[in-house]
C-alpha cells in the first residue's frame, strides 16, 4: 500500500480501508511476511457430513442404473445408521416382488 512513508489517512481513504485495518495488515506483514496477507478460506478440509470415497461412487452408479428410484430407495448415508446400498437393495427387492 505504502512504498515509502507518507500520509496513512490519505492512503486508507484511497483504498477504502480503515486505519485500524491498515495497521492490522501492516503488523501481520511485518511479523509473517506476504503469506499473512493472502485470504484463506474459513472452511474445514472436509465437510463433516461428506460421504466417504467408497460409498459415493456406488451411490452414483446405482442412481445412473436406476434413475427412477428416489432417495427413499437409496436411503441417506446417515439415515438411521443404514448404509445407502443396503437400503437401495431392500427397495429393489420390494419392487421385484
């Protein structure tokens, strides 16, 4: 923001940041360098309700094979502790009988 010492208030107005924000950024830059100024996403590495790598492709495969079946046939991953494939197979047996 400021390459040489100057008027901090003028620079803050020009870049539309408050003086307190300027000094926070300045302090972070002095302590940690350029890496401190890069925006980081506030997200976790994985979503807590994410479907594991084994189950996801199986659900997609079955959904493509039987597009008319809704979620009541496939079931939810965390739906009452049942796995989606078991629920799906139970629904398939009911339809065949």
